[in-house]
C-alpha cells in the first residue's frame, strides 16, 4: 500500500476507531448477568478472536507509524535543507 501523509493519518484514525469499537463490544459482551430461573443465552463473544483482532490492529498501526516516521526522517525539504521530522520539531 502507498499512502500520503494525510491518508496514513486517516488510516491510523480508522484503525483506532475500529479498535475502540471492538473493545466496546468486548466490554459489553465479555460478561453477562443471569437471573434466577433464566435460561443461559450468552452473547456471541470469543476472547481469542477479539484478542487476535486487537493484536492485528496494533501490529498494523505500528507498521504504518514506523513507515510515516521513516519517511519524515529521510525526506529532506529542498527549500530549507531540513528533514520533515526536523521541520515538525521546529514548528512545535
């Protein structure tokens, strides 16, 4: 995949939203209350599947962030002779 800086950040936000959604579902479905004389009807939830999805999102996030960081550290702006990373630090 190829990204622009803006599309990479948008993709990272989408991944974080997806992770938040999955963790929200986990919080709702991982435990449930069963009243007296109720028949057990547990929500569909798999700890292993949920952890695997979260781990995959975390791995993808790390790879994309690393690629953005490498790009920022290696790309020199010809106008000022600084890398994008150095310019971002100077702007802060």
